[in-house]
């Protein structure tokens, strides 16, 4: 495909570029060490030979990522499914979801798209802050990721945002592929999921016609992701206390790497993805003269409502809500055994936090409970 050169720095690799990329990965000692950990007992030379047989990015995903993720789900979950009943699997969409896990949110979507009957996976928006080494950047671009440039200066940000938007429109209209992007920059650490209007504004920089036309051209589908357990809940709670107590505290790249490792390998219980109807229908109903600010606010509200409505709630969510509010208002949603199990789980997660000065147990517990309670709060509000 003759892709415009303006996208070269952010797009996934093209088939003709793959041999060179495979050479770079084969020669990288860090990549070799990671491969040995992920595929124990498999000779590195055999992995490289299998990699070289992959002529397209989809070939690579099916040869390596699909099987790895299926094995992972067998160990780290008790089931993962997606409801696609309200979308057409023969069409292409921009999936905009709440963001729980740095790596798995989009990776599992790829698996679920294949299992649901889509003939392709999706191109994945990934922040350049997560590309801590050259081999990681190569690997994510083989895995159909395109790069969101967050580390550019303020002057360059507008140009970077326009390039990103133009590329997303190009993927849908010319490459005929799907896209995944989070509804906000970074994860909602307290699970109170809200669509940032800035994401919608970025999307509307590309395409042609009115703002509504430009958003419609991306065929946006609000996607709700529900994990029964979040293996990074204690890391997020730790981050809350450090931000509260240590002036100027900021996450390091090492913190991101740890979150990625824990998120991928940690136990997640049941996992559910729910696709709401494409928002094209909503956009068709908006008045042509609606002010831009009002339009973005309306679309963001609609997307939040659809995502909140699409959650699958587990006993943990209702137990956390009742514990926070000091009631038993939702006791019909769980058993005494469920409650005892969840309280023991929370205590175990809190015990993992060992390196925070003046560890505030009550605050950390409240933070973890809030992460599990907020999806229930938002679901109940959306249903009402």
C-alpha cells in the first residue's frame, strides 16, 4: 500500500519493512531475554524462524499474539467474552473504550474480534511514553500499533494531533481496518470512566465536512471493558498515596514497565467486553448548527452513558460499594462467602504495598474499594 510519508514516524510497519525489523529484533539481547521468558523451552532460533515466516502484521498476530493470549487467559482468567450483537462484524469501527490495563485492553480486543467473526483485528493507539526501548517500539509496530506522540513540545503538539487524526481517518477509509483508542489519556486510576473531550476534538481534526461528519467518518463504537479483578489495583492505590504525600512525585518508566508486567500476568477473574451501537446514529440526530463545544460535550456524555451501561458487574463491585457506604443496600448481589473472599483479597493487595513512607492503610483501602465501587455507581446511575 502506498501510505503517505507524513505517517512514517507513527504508523505500524508495512509488509516490505518486516525483514529488516525481524533482523533488528533477532540481534537485540533484551528482546532475546524477554522471548525466553514468554516462550520458555522454545529455542530462540526457532522463534526467529517462525517470525520470518510472517509476511503481514496479521500473520504475526495470529502466529504469536493470539496463542499467547489464549494461554494467558487460561491461566489468569476464568473466561473472557465480548457482546457484538449491536454492531456489524463485516464493517470497520473505531473502538473507544474505558482503560483498565496498559497492554491487555487492546490486546484482548484483537483476540475477541477474531473470535467474533471479524476478518481483521485493530490498529492500536499507544502513547510514546510506554516505548521504553527500541525493541519495544519495533514490537508494538509489528503488533499493528500506531504511536500517539505525547512527549513533543507544546508547539509541536497541534501538528502531532493533526497527524494522528489524519492517520486514524486514513486507517478507516483507505486501509479498511479497525482502530482501538482509550477514551482518555492514561487509565482512570479510580475506575470513574469519563470520555475526555480532547480525544474527540483530536479525532475531528481529520476527515472532511462538519465536526459531526468527521466523527461519523470514524464510525465510533463505545466499548465497555469489565475485569472482575484488577491485578494493578494496589499499584494504583500506592500511586494515589505517593501523589498525595510526595510533592512533585511522578511515575517513572520503570513504574510503567511494572504495571505492564503485573497487568499482563496477574489474575483477572472474569472479563467481559461490551460493544454499544455505533454513534453514527446519534450524530445524524444532532442539529447542523449545534455549537462545537456543545456537540463535543453531547457526544462525550452519550459515550459515557453507553460505556457505563455496558459494564458487567461482579459481586466485588457491589461489596466495595456497600463497604464504602456502610450499608447492605446491594446485599442481594453477593453472598457472605463472596464478601469474606473479597475482604481477604483487599487485605492481601494492601500487604503488597511495602515501599510507601508512612503507609496510610485506611486511605489505601478506601482507594482500592473505590476502584471496584465506581463501575457499580456509574452503572446504576446510567440504568436509572
